[in-house]
């Protein structure tokens, strides 16, 4: 039985977090899932912003901007690198496919709400960061239809502009990253 509405978003978020390949394939091919991917990213941004409240209002705003703008930058660069610079023979992807799969790949970022817990918050943020990197690689691999090794290269190249954007936003708001 197929879930609808918010249940479908939650099911897909859980599937993405669990690295479930059929979930990523369904997200990739469901053109109507792009708004849902945006909702996931916004929810993750809000969770991260709450987790960063120890930085005050600056942390809240910067967290929202870093997550949303960072996702768009990472996805656009990954699309370019994966389809133009180092595509596989089987690569056929669109920007919306990349946005959907990497958007849902952000789902573990909801745990960043726990960043507000002193000391433990930093550990959680580190673990969640690694988890999101792994889910993003799986999402990219499915969207780009390429090997894991090639996808890791795409992700590593794409994360550099993301880090520059995130660092710039953090510097503008004078917060730690």
C-alpha cells in the first residue's frame, strides 16, 4: 500500500536515512516529490537552527541559510560534475532528480535539533554530518546512475563549494561552524 501526503514524506525520509535503494529510486523518478524534498530540507534547516540556538539569533538565521542554500549549491555542483565533468556511460540525470534525492538524503539532519545539548550536541552534529554525507552519496549514486567510487568523487568535489558557501555565511553571521 502506497502512503500519501505527509505519511509518504515520513516513509521516504526513513527510507532515505536507512539507505534504502528502492526509496531513492522512487524519489528520483517521482517528479511530484520535488516540493516534498524542499519540505525535508526546510525541516532539517529548522532542526539545525534550533540546535544552533546557543549561537543566539545569528545561529538560527545562519543555520537556516547554510542548510537551504548549501543544499542548492551542493546539488547544482553535483549535477554539473556528475553529468558534464565525470559522467559514467550510464549517467542520465536532471537537476530536479538530484535535488530530490539529495533533499531526502538530508533527513538524518533532523537529529541536529539535539545540538542544543551541551557537549553531546557536538558529537551528535558530527555523527549526523557523516550520516548525511553517506545518504547524499547514495542519493547521488542513484540519481546519476554511476558507481559508488565515481559518486564519492562527485560528492567530494561538490562539497568544496558547499563548504565555501557555509563558511562565508558563518563568517557573515560571526558564528562557529
